[in-house]
């Protein structure tokens, strides 16, 4: 898997290990977390409160879809997909100064029985972090549904 740095501000400098943090020393994945180091670089830019919410939501996504998803920073979001198909990504964790939200790329196609998803666009639907935290079973069902729909689109 090729990694792209999130922007020219990072350059290609070697980041050293320090006090329990992930560093980049020539490998493509963090030896402490197993995830692409670009995710840790992205998380390091965020306020502590937002970072904690993102980590909690990402753990919720990973728990609902164990081992099935690839993750990377795409479009300045922590993005999840299956089979490396970034064109048809499944979901993303978006952040701004005031909130974290879970976005579903093809959210309009999902059976949202709890009516948690918001949005009026052609495909994209999202929910605030607080909703995702309060309804973990419903979020897990939406994630599995989105994953199943994407797997139907992947070449066999």
C-alpha cells in the first residue's frame, strides 16, 4: 500500500519515537498501533478533545468490522474502505473546530431504522459523534450494511 503524506508541511523528514508516541523510521506502519503513520501525524494536529472523540469513533468502526477495512487519511478525513477501493469508500470520520461526525459515502442507500443519519445530498449522510456514541448497535448495523453493499460492487 502506498502512503501519501497529508501535505507538504510534513515533507519527508524522519520523525523519531518519543514517550509512547508512534514515530516514522522508514517503515510504512506504526510499530505501536499497526496503522499507517499518516493517521498518527493527522491526529497529532488535532485538539485533545477532538482526538479522543475520533479515536473512540474509529475504535467503534473497527469493532463493528474487524479486519475488513483499510484506513487512511483521504480528503482530510480518517477514511475507511474495503479492498483498497477509495473511489467507493465506506465511511469517514470528519472533524472541524466544534464537532466530530461519522460520514457514510452511500448513506442514502442504507436502511437507517433509528433515523440517525442526516443530510440532503445525493448520496452522503452523516451523524454527529454524540449520536454514534449513544447508539453503538445501530451504528454497527449501518457499518456492516455499508460494507456489504461495497463488497457487492468489488470485482470478484
